[in-house]
């Protein structure tokens, strides 16, 4: 199973590195995500601050702020993800591995919808991360009623993500080109 995951991860990272206009893609994906009823109907939205070659999330975060949402972002605390509220992008500082995370650990409401990163996704809801297990552990304890939305470049949607029984699927995948409601 691990070698299958490593192969999919390597190919998805290669595909992601070849994406062209990343700024336009981030804006297009943000528009599609913000229009989802799961997002527009929630008051507290967990998102993430993009890092490296990930699809940019600043347009998504700006849209959530303008909609008056409570914006929650993860931070690394040991081997788990914590969640804190932010009120602007200025509330972020480099954290674990240089990834932007909340500088202050402001109390947060319960997550009503979660927008998560991944290296690869499939149309059945499979999600493959970087291999550290942070989001896997977080999603395992998240209320099963909370919709989980993968946010990535369309090039990162693959035919099949190898899954183990403990892997929680995402409900929706949003890319710059489409919204996939997973089976």
C-alpha cells in the first residue's frame, strides 16, 4: 500500500509542478468553493494557508472574510493539528516547516465545513497528503457530519487514490475547473 501511495504522490506532485497560471487558477477555484452551499451556509469554516506549490488559498481566505465567516486555520501542536480563529491574513506567521499558521491561538468555534489540502484526490473522495498524517489524524476526530472539501489544482485529480480503512474520504473536490461531488 505504501509503495502505491508513494507512486501516486510522486506523479501528482509532478503534475502540480507543471501547472501554468497558478494565480488565475487560485482565483477560479476560490470562486467555485465560495459558491458551494456547504460553504455559504456555514458560519465557521476551516481552511488552510497554502504553502509552496499548493494552489493559492489567499483568494479563498479573502472571500471567506468578505462573507463574514469565522475563518479557522490549523496549526501544528506536536503531532496533531489544532484550530484557531483568524481575522485577517496578517494574523498568520511561519510555523511548522515554514507553513503559515495562526500566530495566536484564538478560541475557535466548532468547524462547520472543512476545506483541506492534499497532494492527490480522486472522484470517489480519496485524499492523499504529504505522508505526515496530520490531516488524517485531524479528520479522524472531526464530526462525521462536517462536510470535507478537497481544494487543489485539477491536475491533482487522479484516477484512484490508494485508501486504507482509516482514511476519511472528502465529500467534495474543488479545482480551478470544476466541482466534484464524490460518490
